[in-house]
């Protein structure tokens, strides 16, 4: 599957806004604010579905590696 930018995307690596909110322990509204300020990576759009975030980008935002541990 490819997104608007033509990047390959794996469904398993995509997160909903609610998933991102749970992981970051923020509200969905706070997620929207962070995205609008450019503090959180922008989501990708898959057709008419709601926005999705790439899990590795969210983990990087949180300072975590792909396994959920702290990045060095």
C-alpha cells in the first residue's frame, strides 16, 4: 500500500488518533494541537479513512526506539 507521498506503508505500523493519544497519554484534542503546531509528525491519509500516524515516527517523537525503550 502507498500513501499520498508514494511511500510504502504497512497497516500494522499505522496508529489511529486514539492509539497515539493512549501511547502519549494525551487527549485526542492535544494530539490535534501538537500536529497543528508541527510538534508531532503529521498523519497520513488513506482514502476517506481517518488520519493515521506511523508508529516509528510517534515513538521517535517520544524519544523511544522501535522496541519502546529509551533512545540513546
